[in-house]
């Protein structure tokens, strides 16, 4: 049941981001991938869009310790508003600028 709740939450967040315009299908050069390893982060999986092999646009980053991030990526870095789910299940709204956590 806990996993189902997480999937529903992720679906709702992606829907909201799509409605707010953070998620876009307008760039036909982007490739959607599902659960691909992310270079430089051992054990991490990225689900979302790649442009020239680099995460760009809305995606989900799943970290090996059980934490995950849902949000926008620019040039492979977390950028803008997103949601971080800690390994204990708590969810935090976060904001990144060029890969650096602002709040």
C-alpha cells in the first residue's frame, strides 16, 4: 500500500507540474527514458527526458538509499521547484538553482 501511495503522489505532482508549464513536450529532440542509470551518481536511476544524453525537463531521480527527487532538470542539474522524498517517507518542497539547494 505504501508503494501505491508513492506512485499516486508522483503522478499527481507530475500532473500539477504539467499544468503549471514546468513539463513540456514541445522539444522534439528530447528522448524519454525510464529508469536509466545517471552518470556520476552510483546506484541512482533517472526517469524523464534527456537531451543529448543529459537530463533536461521534468524528471524523477531515485537515489540508492531510498530517497527521490521529482522536479525540473536543466543541463543535468536540479533546477527550480521540486519535491524531495526522504528515505523515511517524509516529503519536502525544495528549490534548486543550477544544482544548488536554495531552501
